[in-house]
C-alpha cells in the first residue's frame, strides 16, 4: 500500500509530464487532470504502469459536450481507480468537434471497448485504433449522435422550462 | 472435419476434433433462457461455441438524454429502471450523488434506514439471480421458494414507499416517511423466518452433486482478465479480487457495520453462485446490526430547499407552500460542479457522474452501469464451452437488460 493522495499524485504526474498537463483541479476530493487528446493515452498508460500508483482499473469512460467552448467542444472523461492504493483520479481531454479523435484505450484496458463504442454512438468521437467502432445502443442506420447538445429533447419552441422563468 | 483450438484466458480449452460443419445459431433477442432482451449470434460446431457476437440496445430508453431535461428529484424514477431487480440501491445512489453535490449532511438515522433498505434490495437481487441459476440447471423448486421470500421483501418496500418493483424510494435528503410499526414488524418476522428457508435453498443446491457438475468450471474468468474488463461486484469477487465499494469507499455509514467480503477463487459460475449466497448472509448481518442500533432522530435532513414539506404545512404555512412550489417546479438551487459517486449495486459498482452548471437540470449525467461494462467479456468467457454452459454463464453474471441498455 502506497500512501498516495491528491497532492503526491499530482506532483508525480507533473514531474513526469512537465508542460503536458493543461490544468488541474480538485472537485469533491477527486483530482482532475486535463491533458490534450494527443497525450491522453500516454498519461493513462503511465498511470496504469506506474510501479506504486497502479491505476489499473478503468472505472468509467464517457464524454461531455460544451458547445460554447470553442475548440474544446467535446471532452472525453476517464475515471481511473487504483485498487491497491484506493485512489481515484479523473482525466479529461477536450477536443474540437470537427476533429473529434482520440486514441483508443483498448490496448490498456479491454473493458474500454464497449465504453468507447457507447461514447462514439452518443457523441461521434472517433477512437483511433478501435477494432470495432460501431454504434452499440442506438440503431445502426441512425445518422446523428443524439447526446450532442444541438439535439433538443423536446420541442425547441417551448419556453416554459427556460431557466429565466425560474429565477436564474 | 475441423480442428478446434480455442484459447480461453490463456488456457487451451479444447483440442478435440468434432465432425461436422460450423452452424450459425441465433440466441435471442427474445428467448426464455436469456432473461432479458439481448441477442447473441453464435457460431457453433455441434454444441461447442466457437464465437459469439452480442447485440444490445433493444430496450435503450435514452436515460442520459432524458436526465438532461429533468429536475433532480424527477431523475429518481429513471434510476429505478436501470437494475430493476434492486431499484432502491439505484434510487439511493442517486440521492447520495445529489447530496454530495449540494453538500447535504444527513442524520445518522437516515443513513441506517438506507442501509437496511439497500441490503434488503441486495438480498432480493441475489435471490433472483441464484434462484435463476438453479432454474437454468433444471432445478425449479428453489426458485419458487426464493421468489416467495423476494415477495416478502417487496411487501416491505411497499410499507416504506408504497411501490414494489420500481420503488422511487426515499427523497433527496431522506425518506418520505419514517419506518412504520408495520414495516418493522414485517422486517423482524422476516429476519426470524428467512434464514431457515434460505438454508433449505442452500442445501438444495450448493453441495448438490448434479448442480455442481453443471456449474463448476462453467464460464470461468481469471482475476487479471476480470480487472482488464472492469468487472465489479460479485463477479469480480468470485474471481478472487476483494473489491467492494462498501468497504473501499464507505458511504451511508457502512463503516459502522461489521461484515465480511466473500471472495471466490476460480471465477466460474459456481463461485459466482457461492459468493452471492454468502453475501446474502452478510447482508442479513448488516441488517441486524442496523436495526439493533437504529439511531433515534429525524428521518430526513433539514433541507427545505430539497425536501418536500409535510402536506399539512403546505396548506397552512407560507414558507412551506413556497418551498413546495419551488421543488415541484424544479427550482431548487444547486451548485455548479461535477461529482462522481458510486455505490455497491447488487451486480457491481453503480456510479453516477454528474455535471451540474447550476441549472434546474443536470448538464450531463452518466451512469456507470456495471453490467454494461462486464457483459462485453461474455463472448470471451463462453468461447469453447458448451451451449448449455453459455446459458448458465449468462444467468450467473446477473446481466439485467434495463441496466445494460439504460
């Protein structure tokens, strides 16, 4: 058992990837690290293979869409967990919507397969190196990625649920 | 003539030569042996499986998209429909996620009450799963007995929240009402009567020669492979990894209770069955401890912005009416931020990744659904085994279609 906490882990990561960490943040006790999509695979591989940190468990992989953040519209969010140290970390990689590409994690975690297919299905993010990047939950001939923010769930002319009517 | 050389987890499974040609077999989408709507297109040589190609998504209901348009309290019924065999765990996992985001502190009584309900749900879920493994081996008797016990657990839910299957139990901040004397009476009676019936079920199957011949070494997985595939819950523990969210990241006062985490060694169908059997016993231990030490106090936190006021107050007091209106209209103030919270669901780590921008609805909500993640290992686990073992492997993995497809 190592005694890793957010601070020691952050120091180790910053030492190993000087200049590649775009931003860091601590939300609700969880360390967040933002890297560029080009570096994401390398950073996660390092975290997984680190001799004492051992982030060997991919808890979750999903995406978020921020249409207003220019050049960083789409983000892939990884949650990693070190079972030996009971330490969790969140890695984010943001990319422009026109060039939504990031390396697949399948060589590191076999379980990333369906999680990446799901993310592709709903956000259209291409995971390069994925052997079987097809839709998984939606039907195959669907021609859009439904969780993107431009697809409104209800009639867009409907105004009764706008935030401004609720004191915000 | 075809030479079968199939590798499973690094081990050579079969080298025998089978006479015949490769056939394509469509298992599902609706088949009585699949316990849900999912399809597997299998290539089989005789009865031996060469490959399987699962198709999922038949009951996809776009929960993550729906959640982006619903106020926080209206998302609880969505979570019911993930793993519908143990809805209360999903409900409470969601409540705890919002409470973590909003920084709500709960009275100890609420946490203990939640533990009781969540452990009942775990028992109900494990009973269904293990009873169904029995059914798939041809032993229907245990199933009928254990379904009676599950029914009694549903009666207890009914006393607490009025619903049985999709419970929508509790609220953000606590419970809608305190445990009634009728509930406590039912729970105490059940705690007395259940162990004897459960032992009977245990005797029926666990050391039964016929049952063991069918399930031992069926659909095994190594601990390394289970971790590669992000297995969680009883399936991971059956493979020999002692990861339990209740112990690693205690929530809802689980640190107050003494219980063991059973682990298996082979990760096969038998180990998964036995691990669940033992977890039922441990859950009973937890319920006894929680019930004996149930603290006094309120059954909800004092958070008027989230917790609906009592109905009689709504009719008589101005503040209560305002809060009632604001909650119903989804106008509760919520901080911007992002939070990941996970609970030990009945079939694995159920996680909620919630991004809030301070609006009335979540900006993004992602469910980490344990069986969606581990079901992808299914083709690898059944490769080289007999078709009937594949059915057993599926039922012992506890794949719930509602959770798989979200």
